[in-house]
């Protein structure tokens, strides 16, 4: 189990990794990438969800797919950094 604080720290570390790998030096994009459409972000996420399912299905260790969950969640964060982060109403 992990606390929400620990989960957000893991997402922050993944976003730092993603930015170090993909950020263009001249980019003004807050997500650090070339601009992507929401559809493209979802396609990237779907690819890594499928990879995570494949790894977890073939694994004998519960939790081998956690790195993919971190990556997918952080890709969602990057997408919202680029396109906005609407809050759920009523909460």
C-alpha cells in the first residue's frame, strides 16, 4: 500500500524522467513535449496500458505492472499540463 503523498511523489518522479527524456530545449509547452492532441495522449496511454497488461499477465510477480501504471498516470498528468485539468464538480 502507498499513501496518496507517496503516489503523487512517484508521479512527480516519472514526470521529471519524462521531461528529461523528451523536453525540447526551445519548448514553451508546460508538459515539456512537442504539442500532442488529446487523442495522441490517449493513444500513448493505451499503448503502455497494453504493454503493462502483457507484462503483468506473463509475470509470476504481483506488481510487475506497477511501473506501467506509473507511466500511464504520468502521461495523463502531462496531457493535462498541456491541455488543462478540469476538476470534477461537486467535490
